[in-house]
C-alpha cells in the first residue's frame, strides 16, 4: 500500500466502485492516505475519496474529505464546487453559497480552466439563491455567468425565467457582449408560452430545445411488431409518467381520472419521478392504480427497461418539458404509443410523441399545423377533481388583507404569467373602478414592491394591489369566494387556477389567443357554461370587467349559475372525460394495430426556429391578422438561399412545384 502509484490507486478504486464494492474502495483510499501524507496528489485522493463517501451516504465524511482537499491545495477548484453541493444537501445552503462566493472571488487568473469552473460555480449559486427566494441575486450571478460565456442554454433559460417571475419587463434585454437575439434563441418552451402568442415559433423552439437537450439514445428502439400482430385480447396497459402525482396542479387534476378508469378494460400503471414526499394526493393516486413505481432514482435506461418489461401499450407523458421531467425515458421509446397530455400546454416537437390530446376549442380544425403530434380531442381537455377538499373555515376579507367594501378583482396565477400589456389593462380597470383592488398571488417582497411601483407609475395607489400569501390548497380554494371577478393573464392564461375559481363560483374573464396556453382558460370558461366571459379583445376584456363592477346583480346571477352548474357542466363532468379518454386509447391502439401509428413531422423546423427568433425579436410575429403572411414572406426569403421542402405548415413550396410536393403526407410506420 505504501508504494502503490497514484495511477494504480485510482484504477483499482474505480474497479471496486464499478463492481459495487464502495466500502472496499473507501477503505483503499483511507489506507493509502494514511501512508502517503506528503504525496503531491494527496488533494486529488481526498477529492476522489469524498465521492465514494457521498455514495455511501457518509455526507459528514465527504465534507471533511473535501475540506482537507481545499486545505492541501487552495487553488483546486473542483473541491470547492463539490463541497458546496454537499453542504447544500446537508441543509447548509448558506455555507454552500459562502464557499462558492469565496471561490469566485479567488479566481483571479484568467484561463480556460478558471473560466470553466467559475461558470460552473455561478450556475450553482443561481440555483441555490433562487431556492432561498433571493431572485434578484440569482439573476445577477447568472448574468455574470453569461458575461463569461453566452453559449449556455440552461443559464439563459434560468435567467429568463427569473426575470419573468420577478416581473422585470421587457424580459429579454441584451447587454454588452450578450445580444438579445442570443437570449431569445435560448429561451425554454415554457418561457416561450408565457411571453409569446406565436404557436409556430413555439413548435419550432420546442423542437430545437428537445433536440439540443435530450441525447439521442445509443441503443436501437425496441420492436413492437409481435405485439402489434398478437391475436389474443387483453387489457390495454396504460402508463402515466409524471413528477407531479402529488400535491401539485397536475396531481389534483388527475387523481379522480385514475379512480374512474375502467379496470376491466385497462390496467393502469403510474411511474413517479418527483420529489420524495408522501402527501394525501399521492396516496390517493397510488391507491387508485394497479401499479406504482418510483423511477426517480433510476437512470433513463433503467426506467425505460422497467416500462418495457411491464409491457405498457400506451405511455402518457404528464410532464412534457417541465420540472423533473424524464423526457429522455420517452426518447428510448419503451412503449409502442407515446402521448402528450395535460402536464405541458404545447406540442413536444419530438420524434417520439405520437399523439397530443386536446379538444375542439384549444386546437380547432386547421391548427394541427402547429403540432408535431397527431391531434386527438376530448369534449373538454382538462381533467378536474370533483372531490377536491375545501376548508370548512370561511375566511373573511379582513383575514386576507382585503377591504370589506371594495370590489375585488383577482388574479391568483403565478407572477411569471404577468406581462406588461395585461398589467396595463389591469391598471386601467382599477382607474375606472375607484373602490376596487387587485388581489394577486404573492411573490418575493422585491417583486411585490416592483408591481406596486409600476401601479403608482400608472396613477394607481400602491395599496390597491393586495398580495395573497401561498396557502394549502383547501384553504386556498376557500378564499376564492372573497373575490368578485378573476382577471386572466395573457398570453399564458390560467389553467387549473381558472378551474379552481370556477369551481368556487368566481367568474373568470379571459382573452384567447392563437397558442395552446392562451386558449385553455377560454375553453374552461365555455365548458362551465359561461361563453360570454370569453373576451374578443383587450378592450372587450376591460369593458366587461368595469361593467361587472357597476352591475352587481348581473355578477350575482353568473355566480349563482356557476354554483348550480358544478354538477352538470362539461367542465366538471369527469366521468364523461374518462370515458372519452378511454375511447381515444382504443383509437390509438387500433391505428397501431393497423399500421397507421402517426410519425411526427419535423420538416423544416430548423428554419422556422431561425425565422421565428428574428420575427419575435422585432415583436411583430403574432401581431395582426397577417400572422401567416409574415411567416410566409420570411420563408420565401429563406428558400432563396436554403432550399425548403413543402411541409404543410406555412411553406407549401414555390409556384411550379408538383401538387404532391405541396401536400403534407401523413407518414405511418
């Protein structure tokens, strides 16, 4: 042991680690350290030992090893980075942040390696600072990271999302050597939906996001030909994959669906990839399904193999591109049919999602061009839980900081959905209804004060913006009745939030747009039996809000109709939704059996991305009735230099091309 060369030590320890003998690997490092106290590579040995100790669950030992590594070699940057992570995992976020800030300050040398480590540390700082609700500080360190290297898609996405959450408008602004075009080109699919009502760019940008962030699996996808040809009839196996089968908007909505599935015809499997926490909603879903598997600690290959071994026929993605999603599992195609539904209000733009489930309003005839998947439709897209618990205590306005005699407009969407145009309309409404307030969901103290300052700039007293602190869902539902009217956001409107308001009898005013996310709220309002609440324009939206404040009788009639319709409206007819959903399962399986499984068409989407960035950078892509014409003109210009194939979206080819070339052929397996 005394004379073992460092290379042999690392090789032997790696062999033990790969064979699962972590205890033996740890003992090997421990013994070598004891007999080689002056070796020039001792800091690296402590570092490697810390990795093994962390895998063994000995976090204190890992922290001590990393501290020793930094003591021996103060300029060994990786040890500081890992030490911060271990301290964070131990609940010592403050100490972690201090480690990383110290490292950033000490990295005076300009070199490729120093920049790489500094960028890495700034990323970690941004994540932890946001977790501590220090959004402004998080935004600042991410900006520093982009100053060092702009080619960081994840940092761009995080930075944009932070600015959206803080209501810093315009959200995308370039600076120095970081152009606005680079920022917009790196935007995430969800931030795109929040900021832009441009469904063609949303398709193209989501396609590029998935292509860049989800690695192409090395292995060949499995063959399902034998299953397609099987003669015996059995239950279809339906798999739901989500990180949100818990106290979350998706979990609240899907719980009763799981309970109502026809277990004589379908076997229901749930694959959970979320946080390790048990709550009543998770327990309820777990009790309703035939199989519950936690895949959160599995690798993508392991999770895909588990799903494949379960012989799932239809695999439903309830995450899309949202937090803790396991999109790479779907990329391995562990089931013959893959479906995008409910968790992500947009197309996936992927080569492996075959279907998207919507309804006739959210995706009307003709709008299929904005989706890579084949569109199937329910009567109403969104599931809702009729058993949702509402707190028995009826809160008072005083308890929520609301004036007793005021007209209360509310918008209890997350602050990231607030955009400057809709905020200006809200301020106009408040100006026209003197004895009124706007009740918003609270964000950080800085963001709340920023919104109040913007209200003052619009001539509205800051105290007329009242902020609702976050509460458990039963208490949150109970306080809705304190509001008079819910004012929706645009372009990303209320979804489950709107259903909650309607369930509690609160009218919701909304402006539908072109995109999926902008049409859900109008869809829900109509399904609740109140189509007049869908506004034709921003002016109509403001006029209706003001009119309600001046006609309490009309408002009371709508509230009474919403209360009376809870048991009869399409919106809350969950049994009908489940029956329709199961009919769609049968349609999908029939198409698969007959060799007609749709294959996503991704033709020309790289060109659409580049064109969409330019159009939206100039903020004119979605403006006016000539939306399509703007796109077609840019595509004609593009085609002069880079030949495009007819795609059935906005590019049907130049005059003179054959009719066949102008058609979008539905390819099938």
